[in-house]
């Protein structure tokens, strides 16, 4: 299962161009590490002087993520980048933001359609498999169990496959 990581770095004033160029080189070099499946830079809009640069990374799995962050390539990058930025913020993406991870997110209506393509069959599946097993429970408990199953199945099984299947449509300008 792919692992998505979002990194935010605040670049020191006057060092933005240097950092962006170094990051471009590092992103390219990082693909030499076999488990890196994707990497991208998100820059602020013109006129935004926050100095924040976003980096999105995708790894094949947790072991590849860990191997990359323990590699000499990454340690050398981190040592250099720390001279140009404040302390970075790392967070693993696990919910909707991971399903639609891309430098430019698709329009909300496309995300809604893709989500419906995952939710509808999953709800039918749960209705016919889990539903009969819990029919004697109070309705609030049945709803909680179905919701918990739905979230788990969507997060780890269904939505990663739906977004992979619909990737070109989600990214198109339609």
C-alpha cells in the first residue's frame, strides 16, 4: 500500500530561489531510491511571501519510506536544507487528502464522483455481509459498526484503487 507524506518547509528570507533549485535537483535524485514512487514541490502563489514550500512524496510502502529517510542521500539533503529553512513539518497523509494526492487537486465535483464510486459499492457490500450479522443490535451501534467498517475499507482498500483507476480522468481539465 503506497504511503504519502506531506512536508512543509519555511524558507529563510532571501534563500527561496536557492532552496527551490536545490529541491528540484534533490527530487530528481530521490527517484534513484527504488521505493520512491512520486515526489513534487508545491510553491506559494505569486505575491505570497510566507516562504512556505510544500513537498509531497509517495513511497511504495512503510519499509521503503523508512529506508529513504534513513539513507545517506536524505541525510545529506536534510543537512543542507536545514541551512536554508526552518525546522520542517512532516505528516503522513491517510484520509481524503491522500486519495487525491497531486500537486494540483482535481475539482471538488470530480472528487465527489470518485468518492461516490467507492462509497456506493462499499455500502452495498457491508449491507449484505455485515448487516445480517448485526441486525439485532441497537440502531446506533449498528450504524457505528457499519461506519467504522466503511471508513477502514475505503481508506485502505477501495479509494486507493478507485483513484488509481480514475487517475487520468481526475487529472484531466474536463
